[in-house]
């Protein structure tokens, strides 16, 4: 009997490996095809601003939800907050996707094209007439996206380790090499074309996964009723109710932490460079309404699938001893690997394959966007800002540097992920909170308020970054979500106050930025 089980497990592993290899070859084929169509920096970084609504929507949705969401968030937050995590679903769909496209996309597309800006730092430099701001922003992006990228690698490697029998380090190296190779080949065009394919896999996978899981427990209505029972619904107004005692310490009532998480994950995409990039690259602002419908649908299904699956773990692990396999010698449960453990314990083998491809798809999309944006932060925003080389030579060098930096960024993220830090959700929240604190106020006010000044933008960025670092260090892991939210909110007041206290931009400068006849 034991031999039969071993043979079955070996067969499943061989099947998973075979399907992943086919999938990888398809992604590399897309990268090679796109490489033949990538001739300049605009092609490499933005797809020549020619992406239609379907490509733009899938690129946005698949970049939003990565292995951190499906593995780290679904496990840790779904277990900690139960059905309350559906507030995050609502926020991510309505604010992080629908409202972001309605408010920001059209304005961003028009203004960045007018200012000839391809990146967030380039836009800030052109908007506020400050090349040092471009360099400062580029360094900030590169530094903060490394831990975010590492968290994605970690989440996906945990899943590969559990389902394919690979060691954690082997899975990391495999994923890092794949990301680097096909990105270096085809740039942003390779990302968005493969995003479309990956998005279809994700949508099909998440719908099937949720359907089968709730079917195991009696259906959607039955699982909702069970999850709403006091046993499975933590009391958000008492610290003791959060994470069932697995948190190292609780600083705030649960509702405060949950509101902070909704805020960060919903307003964070408004200023994350890898998300804003999707606004730059769309074909025309007239496509926004179609993109809103498509991207909103994608976000709703993917976020619901992730967080509801996390909440369902309460029904599959009802007793404290059920989590013994992922509990260390000190008695602490590693919730980062709750979902991989859940999958291999309860999910049929054929569905494991679908989930593996689902999370693999989401993660490769996020990683691709992170690596591309981070490499541009150095190649375009630092080298490009000060290079005096002739335009043709400068373009060739920028392309070369971006490809080299893609590899370097992957390597640095890989080294950080190798440390196997036991808080992949926190790595993402730290990055989102700090990036939001740095860029949300200067970017949004820069788009809509003519009175915003360079000094106001600097004040907003510095206050956001200082608060994020200071509060993260002061409160540690339990206070990271609240620290991130505060870091994003405070600059929204600092930037306008400082702008009103400093001389306004000249009328000529305002006309150049906003164009003739464009109203505030």
C-alpha cells in the first residue's frame, strides 16, 4: 500500500513538472516573439503606448494579485480575520481597480504623453521641473521593490516546494532564471502578451478552485453560514481575537488593522509604479470605460477567490492540533505556508495542478512588472536623466542597461528571498506602504492640482518615507499595516499645506504641463 502511495505521488509530481515545463516554454516563446518586435526604449518599457483594452485590463489585474495574495495574504489574513477579509475584496475591486482607472488613467495617459514621460520618476521630474527628484524617486523605487519582489518569490517557492517536491532554493533559482530570461528578451510587450494568457489561466483556475472547495463543505450558502459563526469570525474589537493567538503581539484592535489593510491594498495601486505603468501604456483614454469593466471583473474574481479560500481554512482545520505540521518547535504557526499545506492536504491532485498554474501565472506577471519597473528606475531615471550621449547611442545604452539591470534586480531579490524570512505578507505591506507614502500625494496632486509645487512634492515624499521607516522600526511586525496606512495618509495633508506656503509654478510652466484649455 505504501509503495502504491509513493508511486502515485511520484506520478503526480512528474505530471506537475511536465505541465510547468510546457507552460514555461510557451512563456519563453512569447518572449522571443516579442523580442523581434522590440526596437527602442518605448517598445521595451511601454509597448509603444499601443495596448488595447483587453491587454491593458489583464496586465493590470494580473499584476495586482500575485503569490503574496494567493499564498501569504489568503493564508495569514484569511485565517486571522475569517470572512472579514471580504472587505479587502470590496476595496480592491471598487477602489484599487474601478476608481483607479476612472480617476487616474485617462489623465495620466494624456499628461505623460504630453510631457514625454515613460516612468513615475520621469513624470515627477517633468511635472515639478526637477531632475534630482527623478533620481531620488528612481533610487526609492529600486530599493523598495526588492523586498516586494522577494516576497513574491518566497510565496511561489513555498508552493513549488510543497507540490512539486523541489527544495525551496531550487524553486527560487528556477523562478528567478525564468523571470530574467524572458523579460530580458521581450520587455513590456512580452509581459502584457503573456499576461493575457496567464490571466485566462488565473480566472479559470480561481473559479474552479473556489467552486470545488465550497462544494466539499456543502455549497456557498452553507460555507457562508459556517464562517459567520462566532467560532470562525474573530471579534475585531478585541486584540485577543486576531490570528487566534499566533501573532507575536497585537498593538491595535482588529478593526484598525483591517481598515489599514483595506486602505493600503486599495489605494496602494494608485501610486505603485508597476501599476501606474499600465495607465501610460494604454492605446487611448477612450478605452478607459471598457478597461474598467474588464479589469474590475478580473479583480473581483481573483481577490474573492484568494481571500475566500483563506477564510475557508477555518472549516478544514477546525482544531488547534490540525496546524501541527506547520508549527515550529517554539509552538508558532507559520501561516505563510498555511495555503500550500492546505492544498496538498485536501485538494485533489488534478486541482493542485490548476492551482499551481494559477499562482504561478499571477506571480510571474507581478514579478515581470516589478523587475521591469525597477530596472527602468536606474536605466531611464538615473542614467537617462543625466546622459549627454547622442540620442541614438543613448537609446542603445539605455536598452542594454535595462536588460542588465533586470538580471541584477532578479539576483538581489533572489538573495533576499534565500534568507526565507518568515513574514512574506509584511514584506509586501512594507513596500506598498513606503511606496504609497512616497508617491501617492505628489502623483495625484501633480495630475489634478495646478498649485502643487516642487517643494510640496519633496515634503510629501520625505514625510511619507520618514514615517514609514520610523513607524515600521518602532512598532515592528504587528504594527506594519497601520504604519503603512499612516505613511500614505499624512503626505496627503503635507503636500498641499507646503505647496500653499511656497511660491506657485509660473503660468508658463502650468500651461506647458496641463496644456491649453484643460481645466483643473
